[in-house]
C-alpha cells in the first residue's frame, strides 16, 4: 500500500470506520464470484424447464402489465378490502367488460366488509359514464355469522367454526369482519357514485335476498364465505344474471363450503360454466345463453349413449 493509502487507512480507523483488509476483500470477491457462478449454473439448469421460467417471469413482472388506471384505483380502494390484487384486477376488467359490452343489469356483491370491491366497481362505472346501474351490497354488517362446523373448512382442513366461535356474539354475528353499515355507506359515498343508486341490504342473506333483489344482474360477486349463504345466493341470484353477465366467486379455492355450494349448483343444472382461475382462490364465470347450456347437455348425453 502506498504512503498516501496507509495515511488514509489510519485516518479513517481513527474516525471509527471499520475497514476491510486486503485479504478479507480478496476472500469476499471470491465468494461473490462463486455466488455469481452458482447463479449462472442454476439458470442453465432450469433454462429448459419452461414452468420454472414462466414462474420466474410471473413473479418478476408482477402487475407491471396492468393499466395505469387500474393501479391508481387499486391504491385508492386497497385499504377497504381484503381481496387480492389479482381478484381486484379481475373485478376491474369484469366491470369494464359488462359496461362496454352493454350487458344489462345491476352490480351485486354478497359479503362486502368495508366496501372496497364495490368502491372499485363504482369508480370504474363512474369513469365510463355508466351510472344508471344500481349497486347492491348484501351483508349482515354485524360480522360473520355461524359457519357449518362440517362443511365450512379451509383448503388445509381447518374448521372455520373453531376460529369463529372465539369471536361469537350470536349465531348471526361476530367480531370477525365486523364493519357497521354506516361506515360502509360513508366509504361508498367517497367513490362519488350517485347515492340513490346504492342499496345496502342489512341482514342474513337467507332472509334478505328472497325479499329484496334486482330484476336483472350484469355482475354478481359472492364473498360471504360459508356454504349455506352461497347456496341461497346462487339459487336466487344466478338465474337473474343476464346472458353474457359475470359471476365472480371469491373463495372457491380457499373455502371448501363455498366450493361445494358452487359445484353442487352447477352439477344439478343445465349449465356447464368455465370456472376461470383468477388466483389460488378466486374464480370467474361468463354466463352463456340458455340455448348454449341446453345444447351442451344434449351433446354430453348423446356422447354417453
């Protein structure tokens, strides 16, 4: 080391800096070079495995390909929803689709928490100048009601009843996902959608939906989690979805009760929908015409003969 270098070295040590010796620096460079070699080796090994490559690009890209308009709305509604960004983007595109395709009917959500998903729907509709549709928000607004101990199990086999009972207030209310209706109303007002077009329907859906529901639905989003409520919602609301309308199921992959309700409903009917995967849990359906469903069932029966 030169005289100048030694002088600078000792001056920095006196000031309290911990400096690396030449030997330590050399060893660190060797370790970095080894890590870089290992990285290149690993990339070479997986280069032919396109599943690994695609997974890498998926994680690296994240949502960079999404429209800037979505990112702005996502930042606005994210504090008001537990919904994943993948499911919010699916909702964003679904609302855009039903508006631009002029699918008739209202927008309906069952299970709203703080209202974030419907805030997103309202913001998209307002941006498109489509504010004649009515927005229906069904919820107890008293927290999650009692789940079925046997049916309402998550994807890992955990009974949701065991968690719910810790927060129970009554069979129809709990501290889980509890948000009062007044708070949700304020959140919806902040989206700027005409307030006279927003319906907040309080109570158990098994009672409220049969008594109060839209005539026609363009988009239906189900997020009440449990088997019994999903059965009711499908029975009363799915037939009201217009041809070309959209069904979004939030917890098909995560909660087995909701999955069972969906599978049973479509197995018993004429429709064979494509349950398009949004993420590990969410699914999306575009409703076909009645004629398509009947033709598909007839074809399936003929093939079986």
